[in-house]
């Protein structure tokens, strides 16, 4: 707090401001300072209010030791000056007897006799005040349940009584009743009792988050995993990082452990690492640590005890080490509670949780399903054996293994990479001895082979500079080994890799570097031709690969420029490759030539010719092979059919491509691209849920293959699609997971991609009605995007959305500032429709919330919107939705209606109808026309009390709409007309 309040008015304002802060140390410290400041005023009411705020901060900030101390002070003030407490303050005082009872139960150092004494004090106070005792019996039941006594009588004494104004809220009492049935082993009854809370019909500060955490496992046991999944996503978000809900977090960790989501559990644990040190409540610590131990115990049982884990600050933890420490501390807490209570209840409850077996082998909780293997840090390890269905056992002897790798390399076989990985492991071992075998050749030749394999892998990851350097190094070693042909091929590969490097900034004279890139690719081709001409007699497989590189580099030039003059050279090189491959019967290069020819036709826009080429290729591959080219051919044909708007055929091709790709090593099949293309096909076929599954799988594959940026972009698309489908919590959970990644959180990722993830999350929060969190994120994004000098249009959009959220929160001053930023950015990069929508919505919100008092400012927003509409008209811009002039007239009508200036409202609406014209009822804007008529009828018939002309307007409109086949649009008008007739 910058300065202490000097007057009680300042104190009350500070208390109100502090009350808007989230619970935690910041709010608690401010409350302590305000309570100290209140002591200086000769105003006991101010002191009472400050102490009430302080107790609330302690209670919801998980500091139960301090809450009873503050309440004792309040009780003394009440006894000494009862007149200070008006009806509201008196109600709060008696309500908080329950808070103290709850706080004392959380502290094992408080004797059981003291708990019972406080319970008796509460009863005595309630009786003297003439208050009903249902709240007292509720606390008596909770004490019995906590201690582990027989709760039957205590439950009946509480649950059988009528509720009072001082009873816990309906949601909290539902939770207690449901937990009573849960403790009795009746999952089904507990869930029936919980239903109003789980369905969102009853809620409070702690609910439904607390109930959700307890209901997760009963839902699994009663065979409703999908609802458990949905509630986990929403419930976890409501309690994460909250010290007062550490126990709930622990139960979500337990849920992850028992549903095959151990990796997600570790992710959530890392997100809540501060709870290890921030939770002051021993009972909350006990619940949290037990949930932590359930998770870590499961991870350790699965053989991942050495994984890093987030725990207490000050040291590095492994899963095994943290599990042991959490177990030791939780055991100690259980023993302390049981010693205080004289039972074994806490030890038994803890044991039951730790001994519970997994309830499901695997439940997909989020769109980003990960296993423990996915979160295991990469460490050098022996390469795995080939995992494809077609894989054969590897030779045991090293000479045979090397010969096998080279044969696969000549064939272009996808399993060659795995065999080279096994060779690399053996060669890099400290005790490696190179075999004296003529078939193997010298060590320098083998090292060149391994470098060439490294270079190929770098190129596939778009690490072109590294790939070029490795190819050159391999070429030098091949020359040392006397393998001139292989040296020439490596140098050709280096030329291609260098040509694919982004152009230097000083060469981008054409703005996007197209000319420079095309020149580099042309030079690379010329260099390859020289290498070919100068190379000694090449083995056929090497010459075919060199011809393939020549065709490929020209194909890339055509892809870069899309110029007709670059088509013929590509096709000529493809013909050379095809003829050579046929003459020497090299199946993989015959197929390669067909793929290049099909790709060239596609680049020229001749999609039917490309598909015809691929039809023939499919027949050849099925008859003669190589079979591993079939997924690529089918995938390319599927993409082309998408371009031809034949989504059904594309879906069939891509599905078959995925099926046959499963026969081959994952690294060699671009299944990420296949899944992404299938997602697009599914969207065209109106199968969005299937599309979402394919997007998620595409991103998972891209991550496994090291394409991190591509994967995050795909996940971003999945999050947006999930939001479009109304799966708000799925979208938020996915984005939370991505934004928690180390490189993303540290700002090491592309800033614009991170901003896009945050923007989608902010929109999802808004859709999920978390206005406070959404507004905070939008405000932050608006501030950051203000510095995007190269992209003012995006800033205009973000600032406009920020303004609307601020207005929804009633902060119209800040909303006007954000709208001003949006307008300034719009002046540099017009966003006519988005800005018009924003300004009209700001006007509507201000008029709706402030009525006549907000009319002038609302009309100011509409004046800005009118200027936008005029600019759009001058620029020839046509809105994708309602015409901007019509939308503006309608909003004028609505704003004036909110402000009570009904004649002006009616005039504005009639202007909108005039703009739509006589054809409005039957044209593409029938919905807008009908809404204008409906609001005009309401203003005229209800607010201006002129039902006759209103009914005439409405009846005529209904007739016209129905005649034009717009029955749905006519229904609201008919209903309003019926309402007016009934009133008349």
C-alpha cells in the first residue's frame, strides 16, 4: 500500500479496492496494513470492517492460525460495543463462527477439547442471540466427520433441520451431504446429491471446484469417464495455484495418476510448485501431499523414478526423492491429526488413497495426450530395433550390419535410418575396434557414411546450414576413402542445402526474397550439372540420386517463382531421371520421377493431370513397389483432391495413406502432414470432431519429429477449432499446457506465435465467462501489440477486443482508451468491419449499463463507427456480415431504446429498414431486416404505447417473410405481435 489512508473515506475505498484483488499474500499484506491504519481513527465501524477484511484474507489465503485471532478481536468489540454492529455486520460476525471452527480443525496443535469448547461457545452465542441452531449442528457434524467418529446421529441432527440465513450456502451443504454418502460407499447417491452443484446450478466462492475434486473418482467408478474428464478440466482451472484449495489440487493430481495421465499430472504439479511452500494449513498440506504422493508413486511404479519433479524450493527433486519426502511429511501430519483426535482416521484415509489401483488404463483428458516417455529428457541411448511391422531382425555381426545399412541406403529404404543408428551406437563406443574386412572398407568410409546420414537428418529438420556443412565434411572423407562418386553426391546435397537457406537481408530487393531464392536454386542446379559432368563413372544408384537432386532443385525453383518459363526445365530433368531409372530398373527412382512430375503438374495448376499421374503410380507401386512410396503418393493425391474440392475422395486417399504408413518406421512417413490434411478434409465434410482428433495427432507427430514451431501452430489451430465447437475447457487446457512449456514461458519462442496462443486463450476465457482473467490477458496483449510496427492491423484487432471486454466490466474510461488505440492502428492498416463491430458494441454496452447517463458517450462511439462506415464506402469495402450502414442504424435504435429516447430509436430503426430496402424481407439480409422490424415494433408498441401501428408493421412483416420462405425469421415477430394483442 503506497500511503496509509488519512480519512475513513480513504480507508473504505482502500478496503473496497483490496476486496477486488485475488486471495493471496498481496491481498493479505494490504489487509494487515489497512487494519493497522484503522486503529488510528475514532471510528469503531471502520475498525470492524477492516478486521472483517483481514479475517477473510487469512481464511481464503490459507492462513488458519491467524483467522481465529482476528475473530477474537471482533468478538471482543461486539461484546463491548454491540451497537456498532448493524444488521449486516452482526450477520457477518455470527456467520464467521463457522470460519473459526473450520480453521481450528485444520490445526493439529489445537486440542480436541478446545475444538469442542469452541463448538459449545458457538451454540451458546447462537442461543442467546435467538438464532436457530442448524449452522451449529452443521459444524458439529463436520467435526465428527473430521475426527472419524460415527457420524450417523450428527448427520441427522444437522441435515434434518431447516436451513437458516446463517447456514452454509446451498452449494457447500450439498457438498457435505454428498461426501457423507461417499464415505458410506454410495457413489451413486453421492452423485445424485451433487448434481445441482456439478451442473452449475448452485455455486459459491469454493464451489463447484471443491465438489468437482471429490466427484471425479465416483464418476469413474459409476462409468461416466467423459463427464469426469470435462469436470476435471473446468474444476482444475478453478483451483490451480490457489493455496486455499491445495487439497483440491491434490485430488486432481490423484485423478491423473489413476487414469493413465501421469505425464499431465507432472505438468500440473509443476504448475502448482508454489503450493509446497505457500500452504499454511496443515490439513490442506495433508490433502495436497497425499495427492502428490499418489501421483509420484504411480510414476515410480512405471519405471520413471528418476524423472525431474517440481517440489519444495531450494533443491532439485526427482520423482523418487520427492515421493519419499512428501510421504514422510504427510505421514507425520496424519499422525499428528490422529494423535489430536484420538483415532486413526487420517492414517486410514491416507492408506486408502495410496493403495487405490488405477481406475482406467488410459483416459484422454486433453487434446494434448502425452505419455511419461514424452516428458523423459533425451539421453544418449542405444537405438531401438526397427518397430515397423515389416522390419526384419538386424544382423548380429558388425560387418553384416554395415553391409545391410549400405544396401538399404542404396534402395532408399526407410529402415536404413534405424540401422545406421545402431551402427552409430557401436562405432561411438569407447571400446570400438574397426573390423578388418574388405567388405566394410576403411574407418574413414564408415565415418563418411555416418556423417551423410547426420546431414540428411539435419536437412529434414530444415537445419540447412548444418546439413550443408555435414555434407561437405562427408564429401571430404569420401574422397579420402577413394569413393569419388559418393563424394560428388554429397557435394550435390550440400549445394541443395545451401540453396534452401533464407536469402540474406541485403539481397531481398524484391521484398520477399523470391528472386534471390530462385537465383540460388538455379545456381545450385548448374553446380550439380558440373559435378555430374566431372564425376568419374558413377554407380547407377548414385547417378540416379544425382539426377533426382537435379530435378528436385528445379522443382523447388518452380515452387518459389511459379513462373511458366521454369516448368519445362523441371519436366526435362524428370524425363532424364525416369529414363535412366527405367533403363537400370531402379524402382525407387522410377517412383520418384512420377512424384516429381505430378508435383510439377500441380504447381502449374493442372490438378487433373497430376492426379492421372498418381493414379498410374499407385498401380505401379502396388504391382512393383517400392511399397514405402505408397503413403506419399496417396497423401499427395489426397491433397490434390482437396484442391479439386473433392473432399470425400481426398478423405479416402488420406485415410488409406495413414493405414499403409503404419507398416513403416514413423520417422520415414510424414504422418503429421497426413493427419493435418485429413483434418482439412473432415472440415470440408462437416465432421469437425474428427478434424479435431486429426489436428491433435498431427501436432503430436510433429513434436516427436522435432518440428516444434509447426506443432505449436497445429495445436493453435486445434485450440481454435475446439473453441469453435464449444469445447471451451478443452481449448483452455490445451493452451495452458502449451504456454507452460519452458521455452514458451521463458520467451524463447517466436513472440508472435506465443501471442497468438495467448490471444486464443483469452478468447476462450471470455467464452467461458471468466471475464476477469480474459480482460487481464487482453490488456497485456494490447500493450505488447502496440509495439508491432510491422503489423498495426493485428494491434487494431486486439485493442478493439480489449475495449469490448473492458466495457463489459464497466470500465468505460479504459475502454475508450483502448478503442482510441484501435482507431489509431486502423488508420495505418484498415480493419473496417472489426472496428465497426467493436465501436457499435461499446455503444450498446454503455447505453445498456448506464441508460440515459451513458447516452452521450455511447453516441460518441457510434459517431466513430459512422466515420469507419464512410471510409469503408469510399474504399469500396463490402462487409462480410451486415452492411455497415444498416448495422449502424440498428445500433442507433438500440442505444436510444436503452437510454429511453424512444422516438429517436424508432427513427433510427426506420432508417435501417430504408437502407435494406423493399427487398430486405426476401433477400440475403432477411434476418437483419426482421430484427429491425422486431425492435421497431417493440419500441413503438411497448415503450411509445402505440400498439396499432406496431401491429400493422409486424403483421405486414410476418406476411412478407413467410411468403419469401423465411418462417424462422418470422417467428419472433409473430410472438411479439401476439404479446401486443394480449396486452391490448
